[in-house]
């Protein structure tokens, strides 16, 4: 059973990201503050849920949360500052978008940088332990999927609608056949045998 809060603060924000291991597209983060009495029997780490359940939960989280924010950091910036810094920046930007300032931040994973003067705690597998992090994982995943579905229309040969930019065999075969696009992360190892990418 997921817990509502880690701290005693009423405005505790959970944050998480999606798309960190992808070869194309943004890394997307969400921040969510849930009411103390929030309950949902389906809500869990987004990776444990079907796309249908995630899509069902998205409007519930957005309407029942006290406040939420979602931010993308795109491939050019990922290439410039590296994926870890981009992931943390996305989380910071998602917190920027909250209409209420959180009193405490809980973060999925073990890496974060101080955000203003707000105390925080990193929690490994936090998206399977705390409702607000699970909710953030759902919003990060669903908003990123919407974006990847949109750019799929521009480059259907990579099938981002299905693989969402992750390094599937199909995606890598398409890179081998068609080359890279403006959405690919040039600092990533796009092909397994790649020593150097001519760009």
C-alpha cells in the first residue's frame, strides 16, 4: 500500500521523471501535491500500470491534486548538460509550475539538487512507496507519451508512437536505415556498435 506523505507537512510535493533512457525526445518531469485525504486504489508506479490505467489516472490526478506541474527538457539541452542534470532540471522546472510552494519535496531515485530553500529527501523506488511520487510518475509518463505521439506523425518510420523513443531493436534498426532526426539525443549511444556518430 502506498503512503500519502513522508513528512508531517501538509504541502508535500512528490516529483519524478520519464524518458531518461530514451534515444529521442525530451526527458519529462512532473511535480504533484496531493491532499492529505487523497485515496485511489489503482494508483501505483507508472511502470507497473497499463497505458489504459495511466490514461485513466491522468485526469483524476490533475483534477484532485492541490496543484501539479509538468516540464519537458528537450534533446538539445540534454546533449548540452547531460541526462542526469537534465532530469533534475526538469524536476525543478515542474516544481516551478506549482501554484503553491511546497514545504517538503520527495524525489524518486537517489539524485537531486537543492531547490530554493525547501527541504527534500530522495527515495529509491519512491514511485512504488508514496502516492505523490506515483502520481508524478503517471503525469510525467502520460505527458511525455502525448509529445512522442505528436512527433511520431512527423517521423513515422521510427514508430515513436509505440516505442516512445526507447532503444528497442525496431528503433535502432530505423536509425541504421534512415539516420537520425532533430529529435535524437546526439550525446547518446544510438547504435550498439557505435564508436562515433558522424554528425
